[in-house]
C-alpha cells in the first residue's frame, strides 16, 4: 500500500474539515450549470457536511487519524471544485459519490470514538 504524502496533520482535523465544508458550499453555488443528477449528488454532500459540522467538537477531531481523514476530504473537495468549474459532470459525480462515503466514515468514526483513560 502506498502512503499518501500529507503535511503535518496533528490536531488540524477541525480546520481541514472546515476548509472542506467551505469548498463544498462553493461547489454547491457553482453547480447550477450541471445536470440534475449531479446537483443531487452535490446537495447530498451538503447534507452530510451538516452532520459533520455537528461533530467537530468531539475528541476524535484532534487525533492524527482525524487529521488524515480531514486532509483527504479537503483534497477531494478541491478536486470536486475544479471538476465542477471545468464542467466535467462525470468526474464531478464520481468525486461526489466518493466524498459522500468518506464523509459518512468520518462522521461514524467521530461518533464512535471512545476516549480511553488508561
């Protein structure tokens, strides 16, 4: 397995996640020129992003794993923004569906994280 090249992500999960959420909001505003199916995919990201916004204060967000997940989400959001800006519907839909599952994983990991005091 090839390790992705990332910057220092320790404790930066919250800021990377907020950057991804703001990029999703920008994409939603620019998605009016895409088809209805692609717009629905992007709107579902907005709904999942609202669920992520609710859990940004939980302890998991400050872990290294959360920082890595948030960095990946941010990279996907920037790729989606570029694809929507270029008008590439197929790539936009592909990235949006991948982001939807990653957002679900992130929210699930955050909600099920248990702080162990040992």
